[in-house]
């Protein structure tokens, strides 16, 4: 039993760090998006809710396997939500301050777009191919999801 508890308390710090960084970047991008336009902000918020929902489910399962401490589980699971909110506010503050300097503001927005496109093309497409292989259903769902995101952006703008 002691050996099982010892294994159960092995924290995957790279995973925890990655989830917290993802939440920070997502929050920053949502805040910047709201500064650019309300419709874009809502579109980013909805997309981020969906993404963080799936990430949260898998992260919660991982945290349950990493530690038996309820306090650690609560801190690890609530942490990304708080980080997302704080960095969302920070993104809005930065975006508002940068609107007086259009070149810097466009630079921040450009970074946000490139970060999202990198994530989609480098991570999601590659992972989709590795996980599903040549499955037409999984590949189609990925592109249908992207199309729905574009349409949602058009409707909200």
C-alpha cells in the first residue's frame, strides 16, 4: 500500500506547467480579442471554453492519478481557471493601453493569430493524424470544427 501511495503522489510538473501556460496564453488572447472587437472577443471566449473544457476533463483525470491529496487536486484543477481569468484581464489592460500605438497593438494581435494557427497546424493536425491515422471521420470533424469557428466569427462580428 505504501508503494501505491508513493506512485500516486508523483506530480507531473511538466504537465501542470503546460496546462497553466496554456491557460495564461488563452486568457491573454481572449483579453486582446475583446480589445480588438467585442464580436471577436466572444468568438475567442466560446472557442476557449470548448478547448478548456476538454483540456480540463483530461487534466482532472491526470491530476487524480498524480496525487491522492484533495487539497492538491483542488489547487491544480482550479489554478488554470484563475490563471485564465487573471491573464484575460491583463490582456484587456494591455490591449487597451496599446490601442494608442497601432503598430504595437497590431503586433500583439498578429502574435495571437500566429499562436493560434501554430497550435492548430502543428499540434492538433499532427496529433489527429497520429491518433486517428487516416480516419476520414476524425479528420473531417477537425475541419468542420474550424469551419464552425470561422462561421461563428462571421456571425458575431
